[in-house]
C-alpha cells in the first residue's frame, strides 16, 4: 500500500500546535504526528496534511507566522518500509 502526504516540521512543540490549529481554522484537515527520521532536527513532532492542501498550508503558514519552521516535506510510504521524505518548495 502506498501513502503520500505532506508535513510541516518545526523546532518547537508549541509551534506545531499553533500551526495545526491555524490549519484547522482555515478548513484544512491536519494531524500532529511523529516527525520522520529523515528530518533529523526539531522537536520530534510535525503537522501532517494532504498533499492537495500543500499550497494552502504554506499560505496559512505565511499568514499565521508561527515561527521555528524547519520545512515542508512530501512523505511517501510504501508498505511497512521506511518513508521517502523530500522537501517541498
């Protein structure tokens, strides 16, 4: 089974929670998850959202300015294997 989604990784748990709340207020489904190992810096938590919402999520970030962003990433998981993480620009 293949699963593709996007995440926003932060250095602070507080910023993760702020960004998740901002996404939800904007009508974007979001969930706090553990950050994949390939994004090695940060607080260990990220905000997950659908790839279709990536552009809208980046706009919410620019408006909300929660700070401490490490980056936006595309995550592809195939079966139980290690996820493939690539930066979104």
